[in-house]
């Protein structure tokens, strides 16, 4: 069994006073969140921001850590992989969505209510619900 450690983000923006979530259409044909392997010498937070920038063209800042996700998959060689992904709630601050052509087939902003309905990976919904609760709390605290 091989171990993998990745990092990524649930990226959001406030558009017309409502939150949008940034989704990528990955090379496996599913909507997901930008993420990737943590490189040597990087922290999970640094890796998450780098992967978001590389995969989507969006610059962001980390607002809060989200719960890590752990799952298993079998790679192309038949090796079992134990993967942990550290996710962060990330606020978009600059850039326009542009997919990284080698790894991402598409990228788009989706209204938060629609993002909850997107059929993606099962672990995405858990992470997204946590992010939604944090965004709602921040909006309440700001009086929105």
C-alpha cells in the first residue's frame, strides 16, 4: 500500500451578495475541488493555494482549515493507495477561472445552492457542507 498526502480548497467568492463555489471538472469526468499532492518542503496550506492557482487561475487566501478527508483507491498499476487530503476554506481574491489543460477539463463558479446538488465524489459533499456552514456563519456575523 502507498500513502499519499494532498491538499486543496473549497474556494468561494461573494457575487451579488451570495456565495459562489469554484468547481473543477477533473480528468475522471467528475466535478470536484482543486487539489493536488503536497510537494517536498511545502505546508498543506501552501500546497492548497498553489494547486488552486495552477488548476484554476484563481488566487486565494485561506480563511479556515476544514476537516481532512481520508479514502482509499487503486491506482493504474493495481496498487492500493491510502490518501489523505487536507482541505481549506479559501476566499478568492484575484484571477479569472481558467482550467489547467493537462489536469483539468473545466472550471466554473456555481451558486452555493447549486454546488450542493452537483454529483461528484462522496467526500466532497461532507467537505462542502462544512464550508457552507462556515460561510453562513461569517455572513451572519457580518450582518448579511
